[in-house]
C-alpha cells in the first residue's frame, strides 16, 4: 500500500542517518543567536512573563462581529497592518473594527476556506496554506499556486522563508519550494512533512517520529523517543530554552542534542498539540483541545483553566502582531486578543469566597474591605481573607461600605445596616428602623453625625437619633443612591428621580438640576475645585460649576451613557461604568461656559465583558451605591460580578506605535475602486464615497480621523470615529484625498493619499465651451458657482441627517439595554429566598390569563396560598436569623416541588403563593395536601444540631371562581377566596388544606361587593362551597 511504502522509506532514512551526531558547536551557536535575537526584540509592550493570565487584556470577536465562521485556524499580518484571519469557511481581513470577508466573489472564484497556515514574506506578499492548495496574495489579487507543470494542487501544512529568501512549504510530498510561479521539490521528496520552521540559517522540518535539521546544506535527523516513533511533528517553535516540538502525541524539547519530554505534565506528554508559539518576551504558549498553557522563560509551567479563560478553548493558532498583541485563534470561540494589562483581578484562587462583589472601602491602615454577596472580605499585607460572614449581617449582601473617622466599618446591606468595630458587629437601636431598606450611601459630616441614603429615603443619624429628611418610602425620589458632602450642613443628593440639594435639613430641587429631573443619578463627586461630576444610569454624565450644568453623552464621544463612580488620580478623571473604566485628562474636560457641542476622546482602560469596546476585559463594573470604587495610592479598586479589580494607574501606558491610516477604496456610480494608480472616473452623477480606516489594535475604536479633499475642501474635516467621507456633484478635474488617523494618546498617522480624476463630460471640454461664445461664459460661471454651493449644502445636510439618525438610534438602544440590564434583577427577585417576588408573579400570572383569552380558551388557574403555622413563635423564641434560615429552607423545599406548579413566589412574610394551570378544585386540593404532607414530614435545621418539624396551612381558590366570564381578567377575587380559606384553616388550628370555590348558582354579580363580610351568607345560600383536603 502507498502508506506502508512511505513509512518504510522514512524508517530507512532515519536508520541511515542515526549515526550522524548532533554538532555541539552548532547547537551552542544556535542558542547564542536565539538569546541575542530575543534580547533585541524585547519591548515594554510585550507580554509580561510575571503577570497572571487573568490580568492580561483579553478581547473576543466572533461571527456576531463579522467573522465568516466561528473556527479560526490561522492569523497573520500584512505590511499595512491588517490582520488576516483564516476560518473553516472563508478568509477575512480585520482592521480592529471591521471584518472584510474574502470569499469566492471577492477572489475571482478562488476558494479561501480552511486556511491553516499563513506567512508574510520579505517581499510583503501573503501566503496561505490550505488542505486543497497554496494561495498567494500580492498586488491586491489572489492566485492559486500549483505543482510545476501541472494543474494539480497539494495540501500545505506549514510555511517558512529560508535565509536565502526561498519560500518553503511542508506537504505530504516533502518540502516544496516556490519557483517561477509554481511549486518544485526541495528536500525529502516523497516523505510526508507536517511543519517547517526557520531559525537564523537553520531549517527545522517536522516528520513522522523525527525532526530534520538542515544547516549549510547538511541534513541531520533527530528522532523522537521510542514511545513517539509514530507521532507526527505538527508544530515547531524556538525559544532561549531550545527547540519546542509539538506532536499529536505530546510536547517535546530539544536538550543536549536529543528530543525529550518537554514538561512533567501528564497531559502535555500525551495529548495532541494544537498550536505552539514563542512570544516576543520569551513565553512559550502551548495549546491542546481542552487547555491553554504557558511556559515562562524560567521554565515554570502555567495552566490556564476555564476560570481564567474559557472551557475547552481549543486554540488552533497563535500569532503576535507588530504592536505585540497576542492573537489566539480558537476552533470553538473564534478570535481572542491578548496583551499586557494594568489591573490585578482577584478571585477564588486569591482567597475570595464569593466573586460577586458590590462595594469597596479603605481603612486608615491601608487595608481594603470588599463587600460581596456573602459578607465582607479584607485585603491586607497577608492577602485576602474573610472579615465578616454574610450570615451574621442583616442581609448577606454587603451593598455599601464606609469607614468613619474612628475606623469603624459601616456595612449597608440590602436589608438594613450594621457597624463593625473592635472585632464586634452591632446595629445601634436607632438604626433598626432601616431594617426593611437597602442601604445605598453612608457619609460622615461630624464626629457623631452621619447621613444615610436608602431605598426608604434620606436619613440623618445624629448623636444616636435617626430622623427622616424629605420624602419617605414609596416614591422614586426617596430612593437615595448617592450623597456628596458640600459642607457639614449642606449636601447634594442623587436619587432615582433626579438631583436634590439639602441645606439645614431642608431639601429642594435647584434650577440647574431641572435637566436631570426623572433621571437615575448614580454618583456625585468633586472633580476639582469649582467642578462637580454627576453620574447617571443611562443619561451620560454632568459637569456642574457656578450653578451651570453641562451634560455629556455618547454624542459627545463617551463610550457609554452610564457612570457608576468617579475618581481623580494624577490629574486624570477615571469613570467606572457598565462599559468598563475609562479615563480622560482633567484639563481635557470641556469648559461648561463655552457654547457649542463639546467633544471628548476618552481612553478605555478596562473594558466591559462584551465586544463593543476594547481594553482590559472583565465583568465591570457594579454600581448603584456610593462605595463603587476606592483610591489606594496609585491604584483604584472596583467591584465587579467576577471579583474585585485593582487598576494600577501608574502602569497605564499608551502604545508608542502610531496608527496606520489606510484608504480602502472609492465607491463611484455603484462601482468599487481600490487604490492604485490615479483613478480615472467618468459617467454617472459625480457623487462618491471614500472609505478609510486606521490600523491600531491597541484601542482601534479610540481612533479619530480628519480628512481633506484637495481641490474641494478649504480646510481639514474632523470626522471623529467615522471611517467614510461623502462628496456630491463634484466638478471635473484632478483631486487628492488625504486622511490622518489619531489615537487617544495624540499619536498621528502619516498623511495617506488617494489621487483620482473626474473626466469632463462631452459638453464640458474646452472645444465645446468655446462654441458657446464669450456671452455664455459668464452664465456658465454663475450657474456653476450656484450649483457648487447648493450641492455642498446638500452634502452637509445629508451628512448631518445621517449622523443624527444613526446617533439617535444608537442612543435609544443603548439606553434601553442599560436600563433593562441594571433594574431587572433587583425588581423581580426576593433577596432572602431567591424566589420570584410578588411583582414578578403579578406580571406572569396576568400573562397566562391574557394568553388563554387571546387564544379563545377558558382560563383555569388554581391559587395555593401557603402559610407556615406558628412561624412567629420560631422568630420570637429563636431569633430572626434562625427564622430567615427556616424561610430559606422552606423556599428551597417548595422549589424542589416546582414541577407541580406553573409559578411560585414569596408572597410576603411567611406566605408563599403557588399558581397551578389547567386544574380543577379536586386536583388542586390533592396537590395542596401532598405539599402539606411533604412539609410536615421534612426536618428543618435550626442550627447544626437542632432539627424542627413545621406545619403549614394551604388556602385554595380557582380563577375564574364562577361559571360566567364577566370577571375573567380580574383574578383578585380568586386571591381573596384563597386568603379567606387560609384564615378559616388558621381559626380551626391550622395544618390543613381547604378550598373555597363558587357554587353552581354563583355569578359574577355576587362577587362585585365585599366578599369577606358576606362569606357566611354565601356559604349558606350555596354560592360558595368549602372543600377540605383529605388528611
């Protein structure tokens, strides 16, 4: 068989060369060259080998962002700076913002699928290897390269350029060379080769069971260990430690002239190596299907698990671009970008018990308290450890933290407040009034003078007494989210309904705050003397000074319209938001007194989890209260849904690589023209669009552009982030279009130009104009001037209209998404039990009724109102902590029975409501009695050694409660009947289930008046019936 012949030929070849010893002097020279090479290439922006993987910047793009297919097989970069991404479907070009797909329509029918290897050569040509052949991209055109003298293609498995400038390819037919626009044999003819790597003057070739070394015309064979004699060498990489060899049976390293197992890791010694790469800083990156690894320059092996990255990452390609970003192509998760960050991310491995963090605060000793969903942790010189367990707090979620002047820690929870001092936790008696409310803000204005913002209003705690200031519970203005101290008796207060001013305990709405009326104000902070920053949920930020308010939104360049917190460090304003953390120099903030539309160019330093913005990625940031960030020297701490982060502002450095401005082409009269020689355009209306971009992967969306059309524009046009220019009704002539890209760090690209000419129409040439005579010249000039001005106005109006409509749509969508994402969880969930709350159930049950009515069906819904018997005795005898614990177990038990119901919710106190769909009274009672028996037989844990058995009562009613449909949409009658049935059980001693249903002669008219006062009469007349559950 052909396969057997090839195996025999290779074995003989290896045997014949086994006596050739590896030349020690050559090895030493190779290592010296490698070390020198790496030292020369080191850069401040290469990946820091001492950083943890989770602290790197990590971005992700997939098909939602424009990739043609989810599996990324290869990545390379061309001379201009574009990334070329090979997928299983098609090839794509990426500028950091947009993917341009090169399918058959764009390549004159050439198949660009399954590009598994790629290379840019010394002549700036791009080479792409696929299982079905070799592709060359040069001069903006693709071509297929076949075997010499044949139309037959060959599978390309690796690409390298020799020191002589020859392009070499690993194929099943040996090493082939590009020559005269075809592929010819170069080395190892007929021997399958799987990879090829050039290192200085040495060429390394991956074979079956061996690596071939070609140096100065000599070929030396280095066999794999015996146990890997049949393994295919599919990946090769060089580092200061030596040659790394990736096979389908593990990872090997060339040491002392022999290939040996590279690590002591059991997986790397046996699994298929999917990709292998040495980065600019000497890290060796290794990937298997399930895991990504890094071998540091000191030889330490780091496993990058799912908590730090993604599960089953399957990285099939690794590439480092000219800015030293590391790109990871995944078969399952598409494209990732990785480079140095400036934050430390804390998680479970660092000692945190709960990654969902709400708040941060710093004490006088420099320690940072971190509020989580499960209590409070402390970060000190020993690391992270638990300070206060959530079960000891009024509510486990530490929503707000504040250290007072005595270094006491005030903990605002989602149900009340507590104070921690000298190792003890206490709630002063006067503050017990706040137990029903979520605490959002705590500030101090005197030794024993505190202001507390809650969901139940603004309170002042002075000398041990608590007093309500302004609106009480029940209105949005009473939901106080932030407090800023102006002086001891004057505050600015942010509420869910706008901004308020407090002075001498009197509250009012200033005139300047009218634009914020009805807007969720999230934070208020002094930015510099005379300037106050105001953050909102979804209406941008405000700058307040001299009683003048300037509002800034995405229309002014903000990354998003949300702002949770402001911090000023080293003359920079840092803003934490749902879009991450961004910053802007204080001296770049607009003058609030100057007219016109101000523009900002913020720098994103921590990106939110998502794909809209680049930057350091995390699930940042959480908001809704005062303590959403804290300054710790040059560091700023932020709480996130995935653990707290600490941003080192002193480490933030903009890229020193200037962007490259590229003109991608011109659209004229429905035809696309790519740049090249001067374009000659004729025919059709003289309206054109020029598309351009900037190649800058450090933060591509921060780029702003300006352009100028010489011969038309009198001055440069500021396009902001827009990457296209539109011109209408241009006059015939020669034009030069210029564009410059600028980063947030004020790095400008070079001026990129495009030359084109508009050819005059037949009646516009000199000969025809001469025929019109001298009298026509004046008229032509006048008409030309008029039309030029008119069309210029038309162009400006069109650009303004397009930008306005686009910004309005983006702004509206952003507002809706931010508001929904922030408020949904808090409004529909009971914080103690985790069950849906009354609000959620009221909404869902009405949907069931409305759905049935719309479908023309008769609704049949049973309500089971469950009440725990003697629960007050448990609270009185054992305390509310035990009572809350019992309620949580009771709720969990009901959730385990959830299949019996359509809906389940905590109705209030110790009452729970179950909603059953499509059941009659008998079926509902049977289910109710089954639930009651399960609860009665269940052992509830009061503490570790104390078990309780509880009883419960269940009131049952049906909707609709009567034969006719007059009140079909009003289910409050059924709820009232269930409640009356429950009360009757309680009067009879409890521990029963009872249904109160309409009799055969009942009608909706009987239920329009107060039922509870007439229940006995209705029972006597048969309009109501009592059905008892069978015990």
